[in-house]
C-alpha cells in the first residue's frame, strides 16, 4: 500500500508542476493578446539542453526507483486441474476454499521452507492477497462463474522488504501444493500402523486370523483404488485389479489352505488346554448370540403371522424411473420391515452356527493331534514367509496407490509466477518522461508571460 | 552585418549540440558507473533461488543445496554468511558443482574449511570444475590432452588410469569428510528414498563420453528405482550428448549466468558460446527441460567481477518432492 503510494509520488510531483504552470499560463494570459500569446509560444525553445538533461536524469532515477519497487510486487496464478474443481470442490469432494492458499499453515510452511528471518506469519500474511482470476457476477445468472484459477499477489511491506519477492510467492505456492496434497488427496496408509505382534508368543490360529485381517485390509484398499482408476497401469505393468488378484490368490492358498490346514492337521498349538478353553468359551458366547438371534427370528415370524391381512395391502404410487418412464411404485409396509429383520436374524443364526462348528472342529483337531516339532518348525517357516509376502504386497499396493495419486494429482495444481513485465515498467517510465518534459517546458513558458 | 548574423547562429547551434552531447555522454557514463557500482556492492551478498522438482522415485521430500563457481570468493569472515544460510536452509544434501577454488588462488584452505563445516550440516559432495582441473591436473582435461598424456588411442583408452591419479585437493576434502565424485557415483539414503549422485571430472565435452561414459552408464542403469542426480560442471555436455537418460535431476554451473543479464537481451556472454548465448539456444542460466527431466544451472557465487550486472550470486535450493 505505502510502497505503491511512494512509487506514484514522482509522477504526482511532475503532474503538480504541470498543473501549476498551466494555471500560471491561464491567469497571466489574460493580460496578453492572442497574437502575443502565439508569439510567446513560437519563441520558446522546445529542445533546451538543460531541460532535456534534467528530464533524462530524473527519468533515469525514476526508472531505477520504479524497477526496484516493481521487484517488490509479484503475483502467481494457481490453477486447479482436477475435475471436481469445476464444482468448487477439493479433489476429495469437500468444498474448496481459496483463502487456504494464504492460510496460516501455508504461510508457516513457506517461512520454514525458505528459512525466512525477521518476519512473522502475520507480517507475511498481510502482504499476500488472493482472488479469483476471472470474477463472475452473482447478480447475473448468465455470468455465474466457478473459478478454477486464483491470483495470489504479494506486495512487500516494510517488514518483508528484505525478502526476495519471487522466492516468497514461489514458496507460498509450493507450500500450498504440499498442504493441499497432504490434506485432500489419497491416504496411503492401508491400516492404522499398529506395531507388529510377536508371532513367537501368539497362538497359531490367532496368527492365521491376523494374516487374514492384514490381507483383507490390503484387498479393501486395492478394490477401493480399482474403483477410482480401473484402467490405471503402474510402472510395473500392473493394475489395481491384478495386484488384488494376486493378494486374493495368496490369501486363499497360502493362509487359508496351507497355513490353516497345516495347523489343524498337526494340531499345532502353543498352550493346548488354554486355547481349547478359549474356543469353548467363545462357543458359549456365540451360542448365546445364536439363541438370541433364533428367538428374534421366531418373534418376527410370529409377528408376520399375526399381521392383519388388511394391513398388508400395498399402496401404489405413480412415479417415474431414471429414464423418465412412468411406473407405479410400491410403498413399504410394516410386514416388509419384519420380513427383512427375520432374514437378517436367520443369517445371523447361520453365521453363529458356522462359527460354533468351526471352533468345534478346531477343538477336535487340537485334542486328537500331537503337534510334532517338525510340523511346528514348518508352520513357523510358513508364517515368516507369509509375513514377508504380506509386507511385499502392502508395499506394492502403496506404491501403486502413490503412482496413481501422482498420475492424477501431479498436475492438480499448476502455478505460474509473473513479476511486473519490463514492458509495463517501460510504459510507466515513458509516461513519466513525457510528463516531466511537458511540465518542465510549461513551467519555462509560463515564466515568459508578463505578471499581471 | 547580415553576413555576421548568418555565421554566428550556426556556430552557436553547433556549440549547443556539442554541449548537449557531452552532457548526455557524461550522464550516460555516470549512470553506467552507478549501475556497475551498485551491482558490485549488491553482489557482495547472495540470493537464494528455489526450485521444485517432482519425481515418482521420492517417498519423502529431499532438499538439495547447490553451490557453484565460488572462485575462492568470501561472504563474511570465513564465509560465515554463506555457512549460516546453508545451515538455516536445512539441506539433506550439499552439492558443490565445481570452480569453488579459483585456478589463480594461492591457497585452497578457505574452501576446504568451508566444506568441512558443510559436512556438519549434511552429506557434502564435491565435483571438480575447469578451475580445479587446471590447478590440480595442470591443464584442461580434453580428450586430446588426456590421450596424449597417457598414450591412449581410441582402442587402448583406459579411463581408470585418469581416476587412479590423486591430487592434493581431493585428499584434503576426503579428510574433511567431503565425498569427491570423479566420474563416479555414491548412494545415500534420505528418509526412505535412495539417492544416487553422479559427479563428473571430465566435464569438458570432448572428454566426457570417452572418459566418463562407462561410469555414467553404470550409474544410470544400476538401481533404477533410486533417485538419480547428475552433477556436471559444464552444461555444454547436455547439449552435445543425448544418452537414454541423464537421470532425474541434472545440476550444473560454469556459465556464471551469462555474467551480465540485460532486459530483453538476456544473458550477455559465456566463455564457450560467446555473445548472447541464450539467443542461440545454449543452456546458460536457470531451469531447462532436457529429455523431460529438469536441468538447473546455477549462476554461481563468484562476487569479484565488475561486469556481473543484474545477475546476483546465488545459492540454488532444489526441493525434490513426489508431486
């Protein structure tokens, strides 16, 4: 603000001199005739060496001053290049907010990145402004505009004039890009990074469950990514589906077939009685659940039987489908809800039954088998190998996710920085030179007119 | 009487024009002196130029500080100003891309001490420029001079013979903990990212491929998942050769940013490419795209020249990120 005023002071002074000279000519010309007026103008030497040199010197000084002042103002255009931007959204679907470009966190980061000294976040933030590149008109429907390009301007203040303006704007936009990608793009952590359990003390069947959980989380991540980018091919010529296929295959063969079968076949267990007790206890709990689910299922069925026939009549509502075709829609009634609940309870009962049967099978196997040392060693080796493979799959999935994110987000924000152009600087200097010349000559002419 | 009037008027006018031209010239000379003087004073400090580079090979942000063409210049006592800023910039790697010691300087202790202090901040790499080569190898390392010196032909050339030669500066730098890269590379791990840094001794374009080609190929084709940084003092090499890849990031110096940079005209002069090198498409200063990868040329830190106009000495800071 102040620097902009300072920049205009020489132009204002030249303008004032010109104005005063013109006023003097105006008042003094009242005492002269038209022919005398023309004579004075004609007798004036317009190419006076003194005036020209004076104008040259002050123009050169103004040029240097203007150049240094111009260097303290820089702007950048931040362009959002992802599809959601056209709906004023971030890439994750949340609402876009342009003021985040110069928010405290971004400015803080920029200060840290540039190791800027003797400047606070507040002082630097005060020098920054952001506005849409193309302003729409909210009052005119034809000119509604969702901007995807924003101008960030930096004008140095007395607190920040020691900083290189281009560095400031470059680091602000760079810090914003970093901030945006961290906040609004894909999360690469497949699971909450828990500490890996100690397999040497863990029950073998628990290890199987742990591996199943791990591979399922990798699969979920990959299926999620595959939905976003089904045709995306990584640098290793894989797709999310192909990696998921490998993980699924691995899960069903190595974990569910090889490891689980080996454990059950040889009854490998660290503490047999303890583990069997645990499973029996689990079965007891599951049996309770089963009883509750069965009771609820029966209750729903009874309610359905009791439901009055008159109340089961449906109401047809005229409506239109997605293609705009007319049809009669059927409204839900109480009995529908009951039948859905009955189905759900029935499924729960089946699941409880399966869990109880599985646990009984494990208990039976554990009780019968001896759990030889050779089999235990084989299981340990298999566990180590499976663990390593899961780590590799996780790394591959993360790498693919990163590549996809880079593929989609690499150019999500494009930045172009522009300082004041030399041409505009030159224009200002030329205007100033002309003004200064006209002012100096006018002043000289005005003195030739006789005093009233 | 009439004749007298005719002769005195043109004489007066000629005198006025003469005075005007003299005054104008005086002003121009004064202006030039003022510009050169101001620039000289301004050049006693350096600026920092930041670049952002993206690479899929990077898992965590890596900051590289490049210092080039110091030519035994000083910024404060024992380069304290330079050291202070480099410390505050908190780099992961410090790369000195040649000509940090002037071939005419009598002593290299100042630069070696500075490099030793850099090693306390981050792993520091030193690449020789033409000035170090002239001072410690007693002449330019062109293919012709090297072949003559070792008695090589195209068939019998053994680049390892050159690399077997030791020199006083390399010994001092190694003692100080600085890694000197002479047609060789080093691997370093920053966070979880592996970085290969290749430095060239024979940066003269005539000797680059014949003496550094094999080691460069080894650098490029091994550990392809590592981030590859190629540091060559003379950027002309990038104009002369076009291998499959120059790596993920290239850093160079040597040109001093064209010495003076004028509005519209651009960089004025480089030793190799003469006047107005940018107009003829040469790599002079800043960021270029070479085979789809960024080449960054530093204008260097030399601050003794009067003709370094509108071209302040600089530290280059490159942030390599995954986006």
